[in-house]
C-alpha cells in the first residue's frame, strides 16, 4: 500500500515507524517529518495488519543496521 505524506514523502505505509498512540491505538510515524498517521481510513483489522507489517520491517531494519555496524566480527557464544 503506497501513500504520500504532507511533507512530500512517498512510499509504502508499512515503511513508516510503528508507534502506539495513547498506549492503545496503532499509528505510523513518517520518518521524514514525524507526522503521526493513526490510519483512520482503515478498519481495525486492516490497521492491525498494516501495523504488524510495519513492526516487522522496522525490526528487520534494526537487525540489518546491527549487522552492518558490527561488521559480523562479534564473538559467537
Ligand atoms: Zn512526512
């Protein structure tokens, strides 16, 4: 699902940062301008699906960053 933000960023909704709004509502934050999108146009199930995909991608990015940063020379336990 592709979408553009107020700031002009265009990309997949799932590539935004997943955040909890009020600790109970899923929202996605634009990595460029910080705009929080509570996905009001989606029903609860669809929103959860998009949010979970976004969480998955965000964890993947973290894992990739950690690998790149350490150069793979970490000792194996
Ligand atoms: Zn934006």
